[in-house]
């Protein structure tokens, strides 16, 4: 490998790593902004949030990787052009196409790695991510005792706290209503001026330490022969007591991941192919069943085995069913036909809904299958756009390259999203819908590569200013000549 190739590789790898980390950080911030309400205030341990962010980072690779390739390639060749290093490379007899070879090989290797990542690692990461996110969103809030609200988070208890300190554990003005249980416990009401709540060491109980309070309790009387015994009312004060509340159903529990494994995002390429073939088989068998069930309702008329009237003319059969009866019989024919049509409609409506659902499943599985390949192709195509753009723009850093790369990436992302929705709706085939963005951007990349190899100035602002001035000057001169001719004709 030549030294010039090592120079280009070093110039590309450093900005690629930096931009990849930046893009991943931005996407993680978007993830936190989207689900901040589902994560805050639920008492998660730090490692649960860290695990969720790790899986979210793995799922964001399919968006961060193409954008990082595009941005880093523009920055690399823009910096080389700005420092006149591309001029030195060309003066040494090395064309821009040859200078792109080592980076092109690197992007190809990166694309192959992206394919294996999307086929083997991404389904497992999606399974972990979506199952953990589901459990996090279903988790109840850890703020069991909000201020000024009668909380019913604990079974058989209703608790109200007037005020809480900043630490979230010191309580003031507590009121506890206990409704009683099926084991003979009597309901009671407890009031306390101050309190403090802590979790037990095994995280199974919430212990509330109460200070300076009073407890009210009612119990049935002891009159054995009185059918309406008086109840016993008990009231006693306390300086210090505690109340243990069970945290069953309030702690963080994980759902079995097998319940999420049937989603297409959690499947590998081979499993997607097997799923598509099974659903296609179900659709084909459903079509045959539809024909068999609908054909039983199709009856034009019933004919006797032997004609009863020998004078019946053969031409009457060609006039339709209505020609065989009088006016009263014709109404019966119409009612029978309407009943048969309603039966067929009711039968086919439910089966049509099943067919739509199965078709949507096939299209969704095909979309996920094609995504295994489009990620690698997107890296290559965006590199073919970014490298010549950097050589033409000749600007490094995070200024103009960021703007240009974001524009092209948005074009790619919007076209891909439209194609994906068209495939799921059944308006386009999976091959066309998922590869249309690649098919549109590839000629653009080849055109930019050709222009960059020929030292094109398509992004030179001075060139467009000169063209604009020349065109405006020609229009003005033509207008003046017409005015002069009009003046002469008037004279």
C-alpha cells in the first residue's frame, strides 16, 4: 500500500469515528426526549437505563452509519481540497478516481459488516430493546405518594400526603385509610404530623415511619344475644409507629422476550423468508377456500329433471330467470337473490379482512428483508456522493459539509420512507419500493464523481454570478434595442 493511500485512510477514519459518535449521541438524545415521560419518576436503577440506551444505540446504527459515511467523506475530501492536497495528488499523476480506491474498499468492507450486523446482531438488539422499552413504559410511577392527592397505588390502602421535602422521603401531614382484608383485619384511619418512607432491603416493602399521630378503629361489639350489637370505637395516640406496605406489582418486572420474537424486526434473513413463504401459502389456500364457499351461493335457477310443459320454447331461456314467473313470483326471485348476495357479502367481508391482514404481514416482512441489503448499498451510494462533493466544495470542518450531507441524507431518508409505506400498502413491489432511493441517488453519485474527476466548478458561486450578469446584460441590451427601434418607427 502506498503512503498516499495511508494518508487518505487516516484522513477518512478519524472524521468517520467522530461523526459516528456525534450522530449516535444526537439520536440518543432524540430517544430520551421522546420517552422521557416514560422513564422519569419510576425508580429505575441506573443499569436499567444504561441497558436501554445501549440497545437503543444498536438500533440507531442503521440510520447513523450511512449519515456518518456521507458526512465523513465530504469532510475528508473537502479538507484535502481546501489544503490543496488534492492538487498535489493530481500533480503526482494520481487521478481522483485512483485516490478514492482505498476509501472505496474501506466502505465496501464497512458495508459487508453492516449487512452481517443487520442480519445477526440487529434482530437480537431489537428484541432486547423493544421488550425492555415495553416493560419500562408499563412500569408504574415510583412516586407512590404525590402531594395533595389521595393515592391508591397500594392495594387496600388510600394515602394522602400534604407536603414532601426535597429529598422525596420526608413527609408531612399523612392520612392513611386502610380498607381491611379478608383475614379479619379491621379497617382503620391513621393520621400523623410527620413521617418518612424507605424501601426495605429486599425491595419488597415500603416502610413508612410515622411520628406524633392518632389512630381510629372500629370493631364489632361482643353482645352474643343482641342481634344488633354495638360497635367498638378505639382511638389511641402514638409518638412513633411504622406501617409496612407491600410493593407487589409495583416493582420492575421483565416480560418474557419470546412474546416479542414474532415481530418481523426481530427476525433474521432466513427466518423472514420462511415466514413469507408460510404466509403466502395461507393466502393461496384462502383464495381456494373463498372460491369454494362463494360458488355454493351462486344459483341462477333450479330446473326440473324433466320439463313439465312441452310447449315451452327454447328462446325463453335466453330471456333470464324473470321470464319464468308472474309478477308475484318475480318479487320472490328478487328477495331470494338479495338474500344470497347478503350471505356472500357477509362471508367474504371477514375473509377479506383476513386477506388484508395477511397481505400487510407479507409486505412488512418483505420490507424488513430488503432492509438487510439496502443498509450496505446506502453506505456505498452515499460515499459516491460525499467524496466527489467534498472535492468540488473544497471545504472541510463541520460547516458547509454538514449542511450538504444533511440535505442529501434527508432526500435519501424521505424517498426510502415513501417507498416503504408504498410497499406496506401494496402499491409497489418490495424490490422497487425499497431500492428506489438507491436507484435515484446512484446516477447522482456517478455524475458528481465524473464532474469532480474533471475539476468541475458546479458549486462555484462566482461562475453563477457571471452567468447571471451575462444573461441579465443580454436581456437589457435586447430590451434597449427594441425600445430604440420603436422610437425610430414613431419618428
